[in-house]
C-alpha cells in the first residue's frame, strides 16, 4: 500500500517544471527560502568570526589604544619563520593521521558489532555514546588519572597482572604522550562516529549481501565490495569530523601537558592559543588559526568533492 | 538505483538547492569556520569573558562591578578580588574579615581554578573584566601596564607612606620603564633548599654543600635503594615554574642570567652551563622522576611530601607544608639547608597586587591597602597574619618580618637562622619586569625541558633563547 502511494505521487520532471503555474515559486527559490533561516544563522555565527579573524591576522593589535594597525602578511611571515610552527604542523598532521585512522577503524568495528540484533542492544548503544558526552577538560583529567605514573589504575592493573615490574612513567616521553592524547580524542569521538556508521549500515540492502553470498563472496569480500561502497559517504563525514577534532584538540593539552615535555605536544591549536592568549600576539594567533582553517578547508572541500563524485557514480 | 542517481545528477546539474547540497555546504563552511572562531572572540573590543573558566566564591552574592545587575546594587560599592583557586581557601577568611570591618565597601572574590595568568590576561584583553584587585608577578606587570590593563598607582592617597615602609630595593621592581608605580608588593618569595634527614641518615651522608656533593649523595641514595628519585625539582611548565629552580641553582653557583640592561648573560655564563649539564645528568640517570616535565605542580610537591625524594627546592609556603603532618608523610624529617653551590645564593622574587584600569576609586585602593599594607587601624593585618603567618613568606616590610610574632611563627616550622641566612644570600632578576620577559619565560621553559632531555644541544637551546632576547629587548 505504502509502495503504491509513493509511486502514485507524480515526481516533478523537467517538463512539469517548465509548465509551472503563475505565482508558483521556482523550486530553487522555495528551497532557498526554506534554508534561509539556517543559512543566515550559519553566516552570523561563522562568517563574522571568519572574516574578523582574517582581518585580525592582517593587523597588529595595540591594546592600549584599542587600535589595529594593518601589517599585511607580516603576521603570516612571522609565524612561518618561527621556530615552533613547522614542528607543530608536522606534529599536528601526525596526530590527525592517528586520530582519523583510529576513529574510522574502531567506529567501524563498533558499528558492525552492534548492527545485528542481539539482546541488550539498546542498552549497549546507550552506553557507548557516553564517552562522547565528556568535555575536553574532563577527558584530559580522566586520562591523566588513568596514566598517572604514581597512582594511575593502568599501572596498577599491569603490575597486578605481572606485565610490568615497576610503574611506567607514561608521560615522560613526548611521542607516548602524544599517542595518549590521540587515544583520548579517539575514545571521545568513536561513539558519535559509530552512530553515524551504524545508521549508514542500516541502509545497505540485504539483498546485495544475499546475492554476494550466493556468488560465493565471503564476509571480507562482501564488506569491501558491498558495505564500504554503500557507506562511503558516512566514512568521509567521519574523516572530516576526526580531522576537525584532531586540529582542534586543546583541553587535554591545557590540563595535562602544557605543550610539553619540551614542545613535544605543542600542536598548532596550542601554539595559536599560546601566541594569542599568553603572549598577546593576537595577529599571529589569528594567522596560525587561519592557516589551520585553510588546511581544514582543503580537507573538507576534498571530502565534499569525493562525496559528490560518489553520488554521481 | 539508476534512475535515482540520474535524477540526482540532473538536479545537481540544474543548480537546484537540495537538502544534500545544503548540508554539504554547511559541512564545508563549518569546517572552515571552526578554527578562526577561536581567536575572533579575543579582540580588543571583543568580550571573551564568558569563555574563561572561573570559580566564583562570592560569599556575599554581590555582583561584580560592570555586570548587569551591579547597577541595582545598593549602598556599598563592590570590589572584586581575583586570585588563583589554589590560595582561595586561605584568602577567603580575609575577604570575610574585610566585609565585617569595612561597612562602606563590599569585597567579593573570584578564584581561577586553572591557568590563572592565561585566563586573567584573556579577560583583561577582552575588557570589562569584572574584577578590580588581582595578583601577578613582575613578569606580567610591565606588559599589562603597557597594554593599559592596569592603572598607575602613584596618585593614590598615602602611597608615599607605603613606599617609605618598603625594604630597600623593592620599589624599583614595582616601577614601569617610564617611572610609574604599577603595583604594590604582595609577598617576597625566596627559593629554599629542603632535604629529608631520615634519607640522609640512612646512608650516613651529610647535607651537600656543593652540587658535586649533591650528585654523589643523590647517586648513593638511589644505589642504596633509599629512594628511587632522590631529587624532585619543579621542572614543569605550570606557571613556567622551572624558571624558579633554574635561577636559584644558577645563582647558587655565582652565575648570572641577565646583564644590567637585559643582555642574555646566560649565553656565556659557566654556572648556567653547569646547571643545565647537571640537570641533564640527573634526568639521564633517573635521579629525578621520569615524567617530571608534565607532572602537575601539586603532584610534584607530593613526591617530596610522600617521601619519594630526598631533596627539593621551592619557596616557604610549600616547605612549611612539608613540615605539616596533616599534609606530609615526612613532616618530622624535613629540614632546611642553604642551597648547595659555590656561593649558596638563591633567587628572590616578588608577588604583586595590581588594580585594573577601570576600577572604581577609592574603594579598590581601600581593598589594596588592606591586602598589601595596613588596615584602617594602621596595622599590617594581612601582611602579618596571611603573608608572614599562614604562608610563611617574607613581606616587603622589614618591620613585619622582624617582629617577634613572625619570628615565633618561623621557629615553629624551621630553623630561623638558616632561613635568615638564605634570605640574606638571595637576589632578584630585575630584568624580569621587562615587557618581553613574559613571552621569554614560557619559551625558555620549553627550551630548557628540551635541553635537559637531550633533544636540543645546550649551546643551541641557549642560542635560541638569546636570539629571542636580543630581538626583543
């Protein structure tokens, strides 16, 4: 019945649109009208800060006179010549790569694990969303406690299991610290990513899987040939979210490392904060964040292009 | 399937605004817009005040000046005191005392739980800060004065009396480059050397008086299994606190960090080199905790208080806490000694009180006098009771420091002769009040950690720091 009703609705075609009655809005105008409130809100909340921070990045701020002095691209030059920028950029990219990989893989595993019906599925789904609700500061404090070298439960567990002879100072080595921060970010994001992928998995037609099975395709082959192509859009969205999370990771650095040891956890977000809010170099801070913005823009644009291409195919 | 995709293709090619296109557009815009939003809020005219994390401990529930509801406040004017939350519980009784004794001024308090200087500076930069009287150190004072965040204090009534009562040499540290008074003293801190006598007794060692002896004793303590990490210095980046240990140890060997006009003397100073080389050895040999660079200030203090190290260096409030058996497991074994080194000098520094540029007068000055100087009865109430009494710090007033009451307090927790000797053998770093120093110190803190860990050669690290100083001074 539902199918018949749906099919009985006359879908607009190019020819019907051409014969639109007088006074009727064209589709594009109606669509724009529906979207306008959200668009205006988006513009107000995003475009203004975007433009203003760009303007800031081209100026030097004098707090005493409350004046901005236009310095062109000097702030960008200064940032790019700084000793901390390039190591921070490389560190940020490495950090992002870990988070993207970890998030996609773990979220996919969770999504596949709860895609099929099982007893307690609802409770399980509710529970896995909990980490996502945690603020960045709480996240930092929690992981700082877990990995603490003196009283951290992880050390206690490993010691009790006989896996270590003495407590490990997890925060001694910069690379390990960065990995812990990445792990915290993954742990925080995986629930949301899992939900996105779970929703996408439910759209994969079971008929295709049955057909694949008849054709002799195993679970792995079916996953790569049927499931992944169907949920590619959602995977790309997860990648964008993970990239954003990685670039904007700040709270755990603030509460756990202060960018150290040395400068080993100084990511671009922390460097920008330090220049802006500690050194009061707002122009340089804006330049750093704008460089991050450009990078994120490129990644987001590439993702959107890929989404479009995927749809067109 | 085929028809759906061709329909989608058709709609895209016709430029229709579909839900999917709108969402894509939003996704791109959102991604692009996120990062700059972080700084856009912090402009000279912006208001990022709401984003700062503060804990209000306003016991009177009276709004801060400038807030919307403050216009409805009756009779008494409200002044808000800003401090970091660590000292909040100690200061709060004095806030209550002020409110009991001063009818015409209401004092509220506002404590910052984390990143005090970062949060405070952000609010100062944003304007309309909501606090009037706050503490700082000389590293920030000139910068905040130059930026117009704080007011000059010379014109305040009876300021000449306060200045006349100060210890010699103090006033210079409070004056700006153009000669204006930017702040008044809160306390005088001196870095002190403490040791665990039970640990030394266990190996029959004397207190080291040179850094070579110190290294030998530390190695022996570890080798004998008395303690795994004999030294727990404050090498973290919280408050750039590693700087305090660095200057203290450099001074103890007769070294110098800056020349008279701010030139980077640390570049060539042998005591600077030997300090950093010793620190590298201490780190490489595991004589300090491996995660010392990222351990929080409180956890670092607990290493010594928990008996997991034998030596530490910090100022009096911390060391007094180590002798308090409600806060320390080694209270009975903690002793004070002169810092090891060829001259055994230490680092002396100043905490300050300031008034924000937009504060109401004369109420803020009334509060500042109460906190930093004398109350209405003419007594050094807060300097005597809070600074010298509860915190065991020096005040900037010799009359207070030498009073019998204060000497009794000192005797209650340590040997006053040793303390007095170390105070005598201490000196300041006058260049700390230069506007560029606030940016230098965190930069150098990171470089120092890299040098200690061996990631950056000492020559290169010092050269990098010197380049910054030369480019900015």
